[in-house]
């Protein structure tokens, strides 16, 4: 049953504070160090991909002189990864490793004026708050709470800390029938009983505690007895909280709905909790979409946040709003801006805001003043990620592209160019000949132009013939920008001898709201024509082997593959779908976030007078199986509750019953993504084995 069960004694429903631990953390895995990589082939292969250090979460010290960040490395043998902390001067010199431990340090921040660092590290398998000196010495846990924590944020005066901890949510068998201690049945009487990859038995709450520099005390759940999430699952974290500069108010994000109401709504709000009076007020009452990522201006006179307009539309335009804390007036700074905001940070003087937004196939950095004047700060053939604004007007960020993963960069004030601070993977890439990336403008069937990325193999020979693969993006409204993926990695695919075709079809951000929103309630419409237009355009190139073109994608991209399987008119020689929707009627009732299905599909399939819904369901991929004639590989994770693995199994069964060459791989321990190192390597190997078999027939015969 979807309700908060108030515990009778300490346990799952409260965050209990015990004595502070300073010792071991129950470490049961070996330390993972940077691998010793030497390329045998000189091209970017799976081994090179797995050897890369993954740079994350740069945080600038209070005086701006140093950057704290993490690097993760994977161990294929241990089938896990580990993240350690590093520090580097903001000019790129004097890089030092601070931690070398068997578990990951996460959410690291500077405290005590930059003299110390706080972070999360497990104790007996539970995340706890730790602190250490800025050089990594004198490391100790300052919390030891019952269920552990998954995030935190200190108040500006560092006398308080909000910690994210779980509270019990649903009843189990023993709550109903205590005399049946071994019963495992779940009793469900409302929606949202599972989410993404878990049955919802706990939800996160914000716990505010005192902090004296050595330990936390007086832990209080500021949403006690409320059956609502804060932050919101599954991706919310410390960015869902904002302390006022005077440390007297904590603003948090919550969607205060449960069950059916939760399942059909994206209406989250910002709530201000007054620490002295212990009262809460809704700051965004009447704003009907997602309101997220609150941040006070340095002097506390304004609160900025991201806001979507429409309830039930999770891919709506993210507008940048500000609230005048004195007049209570709200204003949309981006009312005249036709793109969606991804991330923002106040300039130290409080007179403007830096932000990131997809535009024209990349993610540049911008600045917007309170008078709505927008300036381009930095743009390149890359995506920027993360913002740390410094007092001198410069910004510390990260950047990646289709050919390189994240490194840390500095954009000096007025330069409009980013200079690299780190080069974590330079020694690996120095051994490799990488692909090249080209930008093409492809004519569409409705008279527009579509930016399409074309990734060419290393040592490309324009006089040779190459097999190619069309990439179909998921989301459905996620950018095909200069992104770097550790699974859908274009550099890896091209390095295996394929020309990759990656269109920015209808429904993707960065080309205005009309382009973005066209896909809603029109899954099999213009965006599918865009895919086919990109293929037909590239087939005219003499270096494309028109008889050996494949197509692949995940999630909505998987749906695209299933739909194209019955509608591609012999364009493709092989297909591969991961975690895709095959039967839309089943998907409508199987998925958990019903707002997504209602908005994108147009409503329920039983609404006979709903033209949009009827058009959507009439074009479900499973209705075109009679036209399938192309070999297809299918993969899915059984922990995927967004799109159930039964969708992939049904598609595989349909292909086999139709006599279509088909292969399926099911991961019983993965969700919507393939995350475990050995499973990821297996997936990559199967990916190339499958496409090589059908798109490189001569090579396959030689084996």
C-alpha cells in the first residue's frame, strides 16, 4: 500500500544517529588503480574504451585556486568501478591524488574555507558523511546513520547540513501479517509501486542536522510523516536543495503527490523551510510543470530555478525563472529564448547567470543578465558540462565530444575559448588513430534541413566502400550533440569500420521548440521520415555500401528500430534494438510514469474518440510484423521497469515465428542501461559480432 508507515521504534522510517565512526568501511573489494594500457592495434577498441579514466564533478575551492574532482576506473576482473579524488591548481598545474581506497568517494565539496573536504563514503555498506584535510590526511566519518545517506549540502555558515536519507514507504507482508515472517508477497493498491529499476519500498527525505566541524547531531526529518519524495526519484540529488546565504532557510524540490496522482503528473514545486519556525511554504504554487534546481543569488535577493510550463510533459522547455525574494515577483528570463536550459550557475556578483543549453548540435555556454541580455561565452565542437563561476569572471567546466570523454577546462573571462586543465586520458589517445566527425545538412521530406553527424572510420579512404549504421536516438527528446557515451560510442563504432549516421531528427533539442515538440503524439510520423531521409542522402555518397546499411538504437531508439523493421522498404540489411517499445498498447499499461505515456502517446488506447491516441496505437510496431524481412538482434534488462523486458521478448518471438534471423540477449541484473563492466563488454562484443555478420559478409566468411 502506498503510504508512509510511521515506525513504532527506531528503524527504516527514521535516520538514527549513532556514535561517529573513524575506522574501516567494510571494504570487500580490491583497490582499482589506473590500468596500464598499451594499444596493440592503434585504433580505438573495447579495451581502450574500458581503460579510460572517467572525470567527474569538478568543484572549485573558495579562493578559486584549486579544483577538486574525481576519476573513476573500471575493473573488468572485479566487475565494478571505483572513484578516487584528485586536486589540481586552476591553471592546470600540480595535479595530486588525494584518495586511494577500495570504495568510491562521492559528492565531494570544499568546507572550512578550503581547508577541508567533505564527501560520502560507505561504512559497512552504507553511505556516510566524511571529512578530511585538503591534502587527504586526517580522514574520518562524521555521521553514522541507520540507513546511510546518498547526498548532502552544507549551509553557508557550515553549522547545518541537509542529508538525503531514505524512509519506509510501502507495507511489506510482515506489516500486514506479523505471524508470517517468511511471506514475500507485496500488497499493492495504487500506482507507482515500482520505478525505473526498483520496487518502491523506501523514498528519500531531507534530514537537517547540526554540524560542529567534527560530527553531526540533532538529526531531524523536515518532512516527517509526509509520504513524498525529496529529492525526486530516480535522479534527484543535492542539486534539489538550496540554502539561503544567511543559513536560515532551506529550499527543496518535491512533487507532493502519491499513487495515481504521482503517476500522471510532473508538477513538482519548490518549498522553503524556515529552520527557526519549522514552517514550510510553497514558492511555486500554481506553476504546473517540473520546478527544479533552486539556487540563491550570492546576496540572497533572488532565487533562480528551472521551470517547465506544462503538467505531464517531462521534456518540456526548461525555462530559467527568478524570484525576487523581497517583492515575491517571478520572472522568466528566457521567455524570448527558444531553447531549453540544461544547467546554470550564478555569477559571483549576482548580476547574471551562466547556463548551458543545446543549440545547433552542440552544447555551448551562455550568460544571461537579469535584464534578459544573453551572451555567448564559449562554443566549440563539444558539449560543456558543469559550471563553476569564479570571481574574476572565468568559469571552470568540463567538455566532451564524440571523440574524447570529459576533461576539465577553464574559460577565461572574455576569451570565448576553453583551455584544458586536465589531460587524464591523453596518453591513451596518443596511441590511437581516431575517427573523424563531419556535419551534414540533410534535406527533409517537408522542405527543411536536418543537422546530421557523420562519423568516418580512422584512416578513411573516400575511394573505398564502407558499411554504415544509422543511429536512432532515445529519449525520445534527448540531444544528438557532441555527446560521449560508454555504450553508444560513435568513435568505437566507426573504429570498427562503420560509417555512423546520426541525425538530429524531429523531437531533439537544440533547434527550437517547434522542432523539439513535433514528435509528441506522432511517434511514427515525421521523425521516422527524417531517419529515412538521412539514409537516402548518405546512400548517394560513393563510399557508402548501399547494400550493407544497418540501424540501431535504445529506448525510443529501440522503438524506432521495431517500427523501421516493418517500414524501411529494404533500406537496411541488419537491425539491433535495445530496451525498445514493441507493443504500444502493452507499454501504455506496463510503464510506471503514466504522465510520459499520456503526453507522448496522446492518451489511452481505449479512448476511441481521441484521434491522437488512436493514430499512435494504430502505428504500433507490433502491427507491422507481417512486413518484417530483416535480421534483428534484441537486448533488454530484466530490471527495466520503464520498458519491460517482455517487450523485447515479444519482438524476438515475433521475429522467430516469422522466420526472421534473430538473436536476443537478456540481462537479468541490468535495468534500462547496461552498466556492469563485464556485461558492457559482452554487449559491445555482441553488437559488433551481429553487425559484422550481416554488414561485412566477406569478413564474416573469412572467420
